[in-house]
C-alpha cells in the first residue's frame, strides 16, 4: 500500500472564532510541518500585520495600529501557522448557541458604518475574527480607499496582495478603488506604483508625499493608465521632475490627448530638481489644473510661470513660496490669471517689491488669500494698492516685512472689512495704533499674529474687546 499523505489544514475564519477547521482523520503534526502544501487559492485577510501582533479571538483582541509596533510590517497571503497545534476542544452545540458576543447583535449596515472609519491595516485584522466579519470587511463599499502609512510597511507587497484580492470578482481590474494614500511610506518604489497603474484604472486620488524612491517613469505610467486621476500629491519626491504621458501612450493617442489628462490638484512641494522645462511640460499636459503648489522648487524662474499661464488658465490656487528666482516679472505673468486667482503664496521671494504687488492688485480683484511673508521689498504703498483693489481679502500674511507700518494697516482696515486672518509677525514698524484701527473696522478678525512686535498691553486689550473671537498670538508676557 502507498503511504497516505495528509493535506495541510488551512487556517480560515469561522463563526465560532476558533480559527481552525478540525479533521479527525488528519495527522496535524505532520500537516503543519509541511508548509509548502498550504494552498493559495483563497487569500487570507491577514494582509497587513506585524510579525508579533495579537490577533482577534471571539471579537476580543488588541487594536494597536501598525505604527506603534516595532519591527517590520509586511503583507502576507496567510497568517503564520502555529508551531504546535493545540488539542481541539469540542463544545456542545447548545453552549455554542448561547455564547455570542453582544456586538454580534448589530445588523450588517451598522458593522459597515463602523468598518468604514478604520484604516486599511485594522480592517484586515477585523477580517480575521470570524466568517461574518470576513465577508463584511471585504465588502466592496469599504475598499474605495487604501491608506498605508509608516516606514515599516513593505508597501509594494501590500499593494500587490490587496489589489489581487480586490480583483477577485473582476479579474486583473479593481473597479471600486478610487483613492490610494501611501504618504510617508519611504519603502514605496516604482514597483508599487506600477501595480496601482495596472490594476486600478478608476483611480482618482493618489497621495505619495515623502516617497523619495519613486521616479518619473512610474508617475508617467500612473497618469497614462488612470485617465480619471484628478488629485496627485508627490511632494517631497525628489526624483520626480515632470508630469507627462509615457511614450507608448503618446504614440497611441491623438495630439489632443494632452487636454484629456484630468489632473486638477498637483502638489510638487520640495521637488528640488523641477526646472522651467519640466514646468512647461506639466502645463502643456495638465491644462485643467486649478490647484498647483511649487513650494521650495528653487530652480523655477519667471520663465516657468509664463509657460504655466499660457496653458493653465483655470488656476485658482498657486504657491511659489521660497522660489528665490521669482521676481516682479513673474507676478506680472501670474496677474494674467485675473479674477480666477483666489489663493497666492509668494513667501520669502525676496525679489518681489511693490511693483509686483501692484500687478496682482490691479488684475486679481477676487483674491482671498495672500502670503507675502519675508518679501522685504513690500511697503505701505504696495499694501495700499492691495487694499483698494482686493476688498474681499480674507487672509493676509505680511510678516517680516519691515517697511510696512501703521499707515499700511490703516489702508487695510478701511477697505478690507472681511479680513479674518492677519499675520504681522516681526514687523518692526507696527505699533498699537495700527492694531487699534484694524480692530475697530475688522470685526470678523479671528486670528492675529503679532509675535516679536512691540505692542502694548492696552492695545492688545483693545483688540480683544472689539474682536471677541480673535485668537492673538503674541510674545508680551504681561498680556493674558
């Protein structure tokens, strides 16, 4: 007779919560010793779990997130098997029927509502509790978003296993996934982005800030394969120098396809290698941009802003903070956006003066937010142009502008009655008189920053008396 080889038992969720399917005819010690016989036909919900994390048993267990556990967090197809199989304990059916956790009384819609607030790793852990939780945890309505954060996650593998499980009903395509958030996952590489591009054609939002291992090729693949992508955050990805289509996509599609790239929100903060030519390519392909953030892209010049305004005429929010080569000529180009521009940040652009502010004030009359901190060339004259033409201004930061004095604040107070946030940090020429004029006219003021300003206690009390909801940030120890 031939020797009988027992198949390894598979750890699977069950309604009783024990996690084991017992077969009295199987030699369990022999089965568990042969790990190679475990089947991969049904992926386990233990996709993202630390090596020594506590699992759920009968609805009870640790809820510690992966970020609080030391060691490497990996994606797995199966939970690790036990080294020693406990002797099965069979309870009478009557006791099994009586021992139900109170949470089991909740209906399925209530469970789905609770699960919808859990991050991806916790949702995978909940799927290990019992068969009912497994089915609920993999409800397609809960998987419109994948959120993975932390340095310890093997994010490439996690994305591969998750997308494979989500493509179970629609082979090779995950139609329900719309948002992927992998910010801060420094182990993310191009391989992970290729997985998303291949399996998630309905992707609308991708956040990959701080993932400095991804390159242009992977980003191009995402943009080319996900035509509905509207929100892209690659801030801190120093290898990304451009946003464009792949060469294959350019050959297959018509020249007008550039207008079909639907990115509206693009954050390329701290992409230090971005230059004018790269910004030109971005503008030519992403013509529907409404929000663009280029903070600390130090190689951008006025020429790059000229390309931007030519192609992207719908920009509402623009940040070029700490771009040291931006000057008044660049603001002249930005002013061509006219009344569409609502948000502008030019902080620490030391080459900007009243001339550039006058361009913005003359043409961008619907401006709501302006951050000009550290622009030391701005004076009371520039503030006068701004106040008289941008009466709907709600937030203004002119900190570290030593040439702005009480006269400029008076123009601001008499024209911008809707002002809610005002920062005057380190403005040496500001006194209590200018603050009193602002407080007497801007009743809706909610935040005032006067740190490192020589302001008396009486002036601060006057502001607090007239603007009761205002939070004052100051450095005067005598005022409480």
